C-alpha cells in the first residue's frame, strides 16, 4: 500500500508543526514569527476546505501577530539606540515642573521620604553629608527612587539662589516602563552616581591610610 499526501495536507501538517513549535518558544519575536507562519498555513487550509470560522479567525490573528512583531522590532531598535545615547536631559524637561530656590533652603534632608528628583537649571547646591557642590545642568535625588524604603540618603541645600526642575517618582516609573530611552538613561545615571561615590570612597580610604603613619609618629612622640 502506498501512502500519498496532498499539498493541502502538507500545508496543514506544516501549520500544526509551527503551532506546536510556537508553544515551545521562550522569547516573543520567534513566537510571533512562528505564529504568523501558522496563521498563513491555517488560512490556506481553511480557505481550501471552506472552513469559514477558520478563515475569519486567521484573518484576525494574522494582522495582530504582524503588528505585534513590528512593534517589538521597533522597540528593540529604540533600546539599541538608547543604549548608545548620551546622558542628556533635554527631552525630559517638558515632563518636569520648574520652581525657584533661595539661598539656605533645604530641598530635601537625609532620612526624608523621597518623592521626586531634581534637575538644576541655575544657582549652586550642596550635598551636605558628602560636601559635594552641584552647579547647573545636574540631576540629583534619583538615588531615593532606588533605595529600598524610598528615603533620602543625603541632604540637599541651596547655596546660591536659582531654579530647579522636578519630576515625581510616579512619573519616573511611567517613563521608565514606557520609554526605553529613559530607562537606559536612568540606569546609566544611577550607575554613574554609584561609581562616582565608590571612587570618592576609595580616595578617602587611601587618604586615611596615607595619614596613618603620620598619626602613629605623633602618637609615639607624645607618649615618649
């Protein structure tokens, strides 16, 4: 007995294999690609057999899978572009609120509940605990967003009157998940801040170690 298969059956088996393979996919782009192939196969078979519900279902699923694939490819492209972009805040300014600051004003204190981050436009500001001065064009206050209990890790005071822009953490969350450029910007900003803090800490440790022999010499001379 010979066994033969028609072209319609071959397409049907191909569609079934693609549907099974799609269930095994772990990432969305291969899943969408296989889904599109399965939709095309199923559409051909359904049209040949006169299966109207199958035709309608696949005419709906095919453009949905195609659009989702296009959107995902576009998102990946934007993420790649964002990963190579600079740390510019220009595009974020329209989402921020402008306010004036006075000399001596404390914008936030260490231990306060953190609700927003700032961008300095003019004036001078100081992170009190670390003695770091900030001038115009710098972001500050983002570490409170990353801290486990959303509390300030430093005190920020205004040294010279100026203006700042602020954005709430609720808006930061929305931008983070909706905009890959901002997501990468924020991760790079936080990483840069952490590395700078680590460098300052290492420099301070090296300074203290260098000062130890002098302290020991003075202690011996005092006890002599």
